[in-house]
C-alpha cells in the first residue's frame, strides 16, 4: 500500500485580519521548522492570501483559497476565478465546504464545475463532503456520501480517472464548530467507505493514493486518535487552526 503523507489543513473561514493572518502563519512556519513527514496548509480569506503567501516565504506551508468560481472571467460580481487564486499564491482550493453548501446553496453540480475549473487551471482541489445530523440519524450517511461523491466528482467520473493530488475531506456537518467530534471509529467507517468507492469507481492504485481528511471539531487532544485510523490521512481544522498553539498541537499529533 502507498504511504500517504498526512496533511493538516487550517480553514480560517471569515476570521483573522491582515496582521493576525501574517502573524499566525509566521508562528506556524517557526513551529514546523524541525518537522518533517507532514504537509501543512492554511486557507485564509481571499483578501489576506497575497500577504500570507509573502509571510510563508520558503517554509513549505501550502496555501489554499476557501472557494472560487468556475468561470474564467466575466460579469460575476463578488466572485474570484481559479487563475486569480493562483496569482494570489495558492496551490490548493477548498471546494464544497458544508457552509458553502448550506449557507450559499452550492449544489453538487456547482461544486463539480468548480472542481473541474480548478483542476484545469492547475489548482489542487480539496473537496468536502459530509452528512447532516438528521441524515445520520435516519441511516442515510452512506447514501448521502455516495451521492455527494458522484455529483461533486462527475467530471472525473466521466473522464475515467481521478488525479492522485485531489484531496477529499469528510466533514460530518453535525461535528463542524459544535465541539462534537465523530469518534475515530465513526470517522474511519466513512473514510473506508469513501476509499472503497474510489476503488470501485476508479481503481485501487488511485484509492491507495488519495488523501482523505477528517474535519469537524478536530483539536490537539483528539487529533492523534483520529489520525491513528488507517484511512484518515489528515485533518481539515476550523476553530483550532486560528491559534498557533492549538494548530501546532494538531500538526504535532
Ligand atoms: P471546526 O471546522 O474545526 O471549527 O469544527 C471544521 C471545518 O469547517 O472545516
């Protein structure tokens, strides 16, 4: 089996001003100096991307946008294209976060268009999926996950291949920002389901290589238990990524 390098990603959401953003990334780059074997990524708000990129320097921290539009350019007031995100210094982009899906009514079809546009522009997408509490309680978790995978990755399904640099993030909606984490067993069960789906839809080699992150109330004290599971390859961290000490605590899982 392929060794998958863990990825710890901080999704800052609509938090941190310019000074706080550069200060945080400066602390993280100092903190990871003697660390290897883990990829670290931050996703600041659009307006702070460029400054954070400068502050990252050559520390190796990866930079992501939290969203983007699927069109290349045009009359789309308030939107940002893949190329713009690249020019701001990003290598990655988070797509289909549950807050985008629920608050901004993004559908799997829209997410698929974004994933395709990001990929064609040369960005590496981090595609988020996850069920709500009601869906879990009604026994619909796997059905929801399968439908989100099928819908959000349609471009690659039609193409017949999924690039190994695509990252998936399983984020049960009921665990995001609630302090209620999925148990490592609950998370592993879904991660394995996702990996098997990749194997069936694409091939074993791809399913061995794709990193699947867990997200939802990841903290320094639960990170290592989650990360000990065979199909959990990293974390997408919200709240605990906003402070250097808690984010470093997770990175050093
Ligand atoms: P949380 O957010 O860590 O604050 O629960 C995770 C996310 O939304 O990516």
